[in-house]
């Protein structure tokens, strides 16, 4: 069994922080593609892969998003090198003939079952958003995930004409250490978990 070195564990989890500000160092197209290529390998149920990503890099794109966010998040969006809109495709099951080809009835499991579609899309899209953040940290970028926005307005502005729904936002870049909070408390194992 291979164990990831302590230094990588520190980089991805122990020493990583939610970023409230970034340096002026840009994030390249190659870095963005590398993050996606690593994140896409994370597991989803029935290989559904419902997540969809829009990487906003230009001032114009971020200016479209900022007014749809809470006042506290607006300056963060405008200043971040990249803002990712993480959504989930409510018609993910239309791709299962390719993504889960060994089961010819995979599409039929979901078609017409709105509750199953919603739960599967949201759960697995959320997982994929988390994989994206872990991949970004592994590849030397910092993350600032955010709620605090009007999802319906973001959907209308960025996913119009699709069946994609916005889940959350995440700023990406090289974090500014001066704008990072210290580690906040975490529950102990005994507070949050049970061995049965």
C-alpha cells in the first residue's frame, strides 16, 4: 500500500486554508486544464459525472457574476484570478450509454425519476466540486469556496439554455498569506464519528 507523504497531506489538508485574497500571480490555462484532468478521475456513482465547470478568468466574466453574489463575496470574485462556477447537469443520465456502457439500462434507471435525478446530480456534482478543490491544492493552487449567491440568477446568466444548476462557487489562485484566517476548530473523532 502506498501512503501519500506527510508533506502532501499538509499541503492538501492540514496547512491549507480557505483563501480570502490572492496574489497577483496569474493562473494559466494549462494549470486549469491540469486541475480538471486530475479531478475528473474522482469516483461518482454509476460514473454519472454530473458536474459542469465554468472557469471565469476575464474581468468581464467576473463582473457578470459579482452582482449575483452577496456583498461580502463580490470583491472576492472581482479580485480572484479565477472563479469557478460548479454546477451539475440534470440530464447527466443522457450520457450513460458512454459513461456506464456495460449497463444498457443505465439511462432507464434515472429517466422520469426526478427525485433520483436531483439527488444523484447534486450529490455527485458536489463530490466533483470537492475533487476539483483537492486537485487544485495538490497542484499548487489555493481555493476559496463560497456560498452566498443567488443560484437562480447565476443559472440564468451562465447556464441559460441548459439543464445545469449551480451548486457553489470557488475562487482559485495563489493565496495571499496576509488575508488568511488561522485554523478554526474541528470536531474530534468522538464528537463527529462512531465506530460500530
